[in-house]
């Protein structure tokens, strides 16, 4: 497993300014960052996986060492497939901790060669989530402060009723 390859996995339905902050900061530390969208058959999502990947790519066009991919199944299996040694996660509030703690322990048990690294959210994104963005946009609210400028139109148009 290569410790210079880091995977930031999630739903990104859609990408938010909080995700982008973690991507930028992660890409400044690890030589290669793979942003991986989870294909979850149990959760269809609002945006298709292809739409999410395209929005991520547009948001990160100025970051050279980031690539995009999608996966299904266990993250530890995907890590093996791409030879990545580090999982990157973002932590917002204490409420994220328990879930992340459980996942990190289980992942480490399944593959001790993979380490999970956490970045604390920047305070301005502490309350930001994809679900909050979807809800605000659905009711006609302005989400320009919450999503990257490159995806604002797509998010607004898709969610406006
Ligand atoms: P998941 O479905 O796995 O929660 P998300 O797309 O919501 O996927 O989030 C992926 C990762 O990004 C998680 O580690 C989550 O904690 C982190 N994250 C989400 N929103 C923020 C934010 N506003 N600030 C920092 N990290 C965040």
C-alpha cells in the first residue's frame, strides 16, 4: 500500500465548499489524492454518480494532483485495488466523531496497512452538509456560499421545484 496515495471517499451529493476545503488541504499534504464517489445501490441519491463526478472535477480544475473515480463495495477493497495507503476524512462536529471512530477502527481491522487521517473542518464549514444544501436549494434559498462557484447553476437548477 502506497502512503503517498490518499483516498477521500464519500457521497458528494452534491460537492460542497466543505468538501472542497478538505480536498484542497489534503492535496497540499499528499502527493496524490483520489476523490472517490461511492456507488450505493441502496441510496439512489439526488444527483447521478456521473453528475457528482463532473461537478467535483469542475470544482477542482486548478488542483493538479487530484483525480476522480467511483467505487462500490468496501472502501478497504477499493484501497487495495488502487494501492492507496491513506483514507482521508473530514470532521465537522463532535457528532461526526462516533461514526468516524467506528469506521476507522473497522477499516483498520480489515486492513492494518491502511491508515485513516482526519482533517478538522474550517469553522466556516462546520455546519455544512450536502443534505443541508439540497434542502436549502429545494426551497429556493441561495446556496452560493455553500457550494463551489463552478457548480452553483447545476445545483440550483436541478433542485429548484
Ligand atoms: P458520507 O456519505 O460518507 O457522509 P459525504 O459526502 O457527506 O459522505 O462526506 C464525505 C466526507 O467529507 C466525510 O468524511 C465527511 O465528514 C466530510 N465532510 C462533509 N462535509 C464536510 C464539511 N463541511 N467540513 C469538513 N468535512 C466535511
